[in-house]
C-alpha cells in the first residue's frame, strides 16, 4: 500500500513553536494524564490554550501537581453535556482542536458499558457537532486508540485500512467513534474547510500517570509500599511508547493538516512493530530501573477478555508525516521510572515534565 509522501521540506517539519505561538487551541480531556502532558507542551510553545474536562480522578494528579490550569483557560465540563460543550467551544473560537476526553480503561468499560459508550462515542459526536459552522476552526485531531481494530488473533500489525471492531465495550466504543469521525468529516466538516484526522496510538507510559489498571502506575504504587505488583497476563504484548511520542505525532499532524487539509484521515502512532513488548518485558525493565520490586502472577482466566497480542503498522505516519519513534522501549521505561522516583523524592513535577520535553525536542 502506497502513501502520498510530502516533500523533503514538509517531512523535515517537526513540532514548530512559531506555528503554535498565539494559536487558539482547544483540548478536551486536559486534566487527564495524556491531556496534561499535551497542555504543558502547548503552553511551552506559546499557544492560547482552552480545555474542558472532568475533575482529575486520581490523587495525586499530574494536572494538579504540575499547576497546569495556571497557564490556560480551564473549564470543568462533562463531555456528555452537549449544550455545555457547544457553548464552551463557541466561546473559545478554536483554530485547532485536540479531542482526548474519554473513558480510557478496558476493565472499567466492562463494569459500566453505557457510560463508556456515552463518553467515548457520543462525546466525540458532541465535539464534532459543536465544530459545525465554527469560523476559523481549521484542524481537529481526534484521539481514539490502537484497540479500534477487530482482533484477528494473528501476529500481524494492524494498518489504518484494517477492519474496525471491538470485543470489549471500550474498544467497541472507540471503533464506533471512528465511524462518527469519518461521517462528520465527509458530511460536514471537510466542506467548511476543517481538516479532521483520527489518531490510533499505542499504550503510553510516562511520569505522572496514577490511573487504575495501568501497568506502570500499578507497579509504582505497589513497589513504593513494599508490596508485590500483581499482573494478570505476563505474555500480553502491546505497542508501548513514551507519552511524548504520540503527542509529538499529534502536534506534527495538526501542523501538516493546516498546510495540507487533504491529508485528513486515520493515522497510527506507535513504536516500530518489532518494539512491541510483553507485560513481562515491561515489568522487568521497570523493576531494573526502579531498583527493586516483587511481582506476583494472578490467574487470568477469571478476568474479562483482553487482546493477547497487538501491534501497529506505523508506515503511514512515517511516510506521510515524516514521524519516526525517537525513544526505544528500554529508554522509555527508564525515563518513566526515573520521573516517578524523582517526584517521590520531592522534585517539582512541572520541572520534571519540562525537562523530558526539552530532551525529546532535542531529537526533533
């Protein structure tokens, strides 16, 4: 499968501070882990940032300890409240939109499927509908997940043209949101000059995530208390990546869509296929980086179904956008655990994030 490649000048473009300076940027889900990192990066490059999200649902939360609200206009709003979402988007008059708000956990989706579909599928529709007729809105980057693909129980990486699906409510809700995104793009937004892309990113790690049912946060919680980390499926394999990898992709994609709206569509963001790692591999790397840590295996037969092997083909992002992964798996895990250790020792969370972004930017 071929892709339309950009010129050498286009592909040399990375996260460009001069592009973002003064841009009106709207983020949904800015109080979450990924959204907080994105908000910090956009503040660094001088964007005029507005965000809507629920209150952080973890203690601590990166949003609060990194004082992210101080550098932006922050609104507490449920993405399922279509009237409030529309009013806040109207008031912000965004030029670029990043939609990250979601119910992001597989096991939570089994417990509450209706809320998951309402948030992930209809929440996406509410944001897109609020963008209809928005003068000045040029780009919308809609974040979904690597789990939107119908699992074929094979060991081939999934491509953007593969069939969508989902066994669990989380995956299904995100696959449904992809259909919603394509519909709004084709039926409404392309005609009004708004370029819409969906992004399917692999599992993200990085400092500042304290969510439930996530491997690294679970490890940090357990090991900091001297308890064993309980893992369900040590051989489950995922396309792990540092949180800055997909965020750099989102920012670069937005810049490219601004210049070339015809590049709208779906994009995978993840490590190279051979860099997909098992839970056991991640845990071993994390334990080495942390310096200690016990692990206990739990019988996975009693747990809800989760995909055993998942990897993404990222050739489209590489060829069309010029995006290549910068930090390999071992370095990503090492940097993540170093962030938690430093923060636990009293270092400022905002400064730690800024240092990580500076290190990443040096590779762009």
